[in-house]
């Protein structure tokens, strides 16, 4: 249990550190931040489209009128 708690704390700390770093970059380099934000949004849209394509339901082929030939 302690290992799990430690892991979650580490992930939370890393997340907070990244958030602070992104905010600092946004203030110091607004153009860089804007382009990174646009790029990240584009990647997320691409991933969402890919997931949507993968979750399509199976549609069996349409029935046809021709069945097995009886040799007439």
C-alpha cells in the first residue's frame, strides 16, 4: 500500500511541476505556448477520430439473392 501511495504522490508532484512549468513558459514565451497548445489540440483531435473509427460497430454484409447453385 505504501508503494502505491508513493507512486501516486510522485505522479501528482510531477503533474504539478509540469503545470507550473507550462504556466511559466506561457508567460515568458506566449507565441511558443500558443503553438504548443494548438499542436496538442490537433493531436487530441486526431486521437479522438482514431478512437471513433475503431469503435464502429460490425455491420454484417447485406444478404444476397444468389445462394448455392443446385446444378440445374
